[in-house]
C-alpha cells in the first residue's frame, strides 16, 4: 500500500520497501524509525511485519537475496540487492527478518 504522508512511523519488527525514482532502485528500511519520504521516493510496500518463524517450523522464500560467505547481502554497483531469480531458500527458526526487495514468501 502506498502512503501519501511523507512521514511514516515504522514500528519495531516492521519494514518498508522504498523506490527511489531518481536511481530506479528499491531499498529496504527497517523499524523502529520515523521514515521521512523524499519527493522523489515512493513507498511501494509497507509497513509490513517481519517474517517470524516459530520453533520447529520453516518457511520457503522465493527469489532469495544472494549472500556472501560471511552472510552479508550482495548489492550491485548501484545499491540494488541481487536476488537469485527462480531459486527457493528454506529458512528455519531464527530471529524475525525482513524480506528484501524481490524476495517473496512462498510458503509459511
């Protein structure tokens, strides 16, 4: 849902996807914070609740973000998160996490 107000309160364990129209890059903003949208930005998703996986459960993420060997997210030269299109990743019990731009929650 797109927000019309330039000031958005993002509570803890929530996230936003923000499109920068100048660079055509979607970035992730994680709460808690007060996000101030600039004129050239558009909130394309959120605020959405982070994905929480209970003990002894799992979820499937479609188009997962690519990670380096140390666990950091890979971004291209422009700052866009790289995703593995067509792949799926199974994630087990862990701390709540946001979905990066391009990722989809395939099953919970």
